[in-house]
C-alpha cells in the first residue's frame, strides 16, 4: 500500500539523482508529463515509500533500465501521418536525390518504425544505395529492438494502410517476411542504418545532415529545452537541408525561425 503522494520537490530530487548517478538529464522535460509518468511507475511497482523508490533507481541498474523505458515515451508506427510521408516522397527526397550522398538523422527513433519507413521510401525512389540513416535514441533497449527490424505481425495491417495512403507503390508485404507472430523487415533496409544512443539534452552534433526528423519528441520538452534542441539541429543541418517535426510541434517561436522556410502544409522546414 502506497503511503505518500509524490510532490514536485521529490520529483526534482529524483531527476537530480538520475543525472548525477546515471548521466541522463530529464530536468528540463515538461514537468507535468514527467511527473505523471514517474507517479504511474511508482504506483505500478508498489513501492512502500518514495525513499525506497529513489534508492532502487539509484542503485539497481536493472530497475533503472525499466525506469528509463517507462519515462521515455516510445509510441510510434510505420508511415505515421501518411500525408507527411507523401510530402517527403514528392517534395523533399527528389530534391535530395540530386545530391551525391544523402545523410539523414532520425532523432528519438524509438523502436525504429520511422527509420524503416524512410528506408522504404528511399528504396522506391532508387536513392537507398546512396543514403545513410542515423537512427538515435536516449534509450538503449529500444535501439536493440530497432536493430532487429522485427515488429508484431498484428500491427502490419495498420502499417500497410498507412503505407498505401502515403503513396506507396509496391505490395507492402514484399518488404518483410512473416515469422510466427513477428514480421522481419528486409536486411537491405537496415544495412543502410546506423543505430546509436544519443541524448538530445546533453550530447552534441555528430555529423552534417541533409534531412533531420524529430517527430513527437519535443512535445515532452519545455520551451527552453525545445529551443536548445533546435539549435543542436541547426548546427547539424547543412544549408538547404530539411527539418521535419511532429504534427503538434513547430519552429515558429524559435529565434532563428526566419532562417527556415516551411514546405507546403506539412511540418517540414528548409534551412535557407
């Protein structure tokens, strides 16, 4: 039986512990959102006291792994928001196709659905052979799943519909083999991906890209942190490169917004 409700001060203390002991900085994440997720985990795992919860997160590496999985949001799907992918297919990738090589960064890639969606688009435009997709996430265990390129078979009907609605031209099932309850995606797709951990809060730029996708990650950050991340993307994006955000995210209130031009109606901007 839980004997206390977690207050804001305790949340701050816990997040300071996590930064100090494990090196993950969640202090500038949207407070309401992170408090909700921490409280949910605390309730779910039936801790007797906050002190016990805090001690376990600090000292038990295995439990910290669980904490990380619960705190970082991993909601994703293939070809999510099909009109966005249609715009990538028609307006963005053909332009990048004129380049000798295309470097793409999928930031906050979660279990990899977005990276595989992009690889399929590139393949259909005959651009995959000269592209490299860097897929990064703060959470090592979701990256392990992403590397395998295996997704539950019962999700594939929805993914297939998204693919068709995004302008897909092939039979979607030609990209994977069904294996019991899982669909394994073709290794020709993952061979053009590099998966690695990267913390948007504390890590630096690591390459120069023509396209950066960071969709539905920034909604969990406060304004100041969003602007810090935009600066990181700006440092990582070459001139005339593209930045794509999620449907509820925007560059509009950032100080350098005028240095970017929106591409049609989607949440895609081109660096001027």
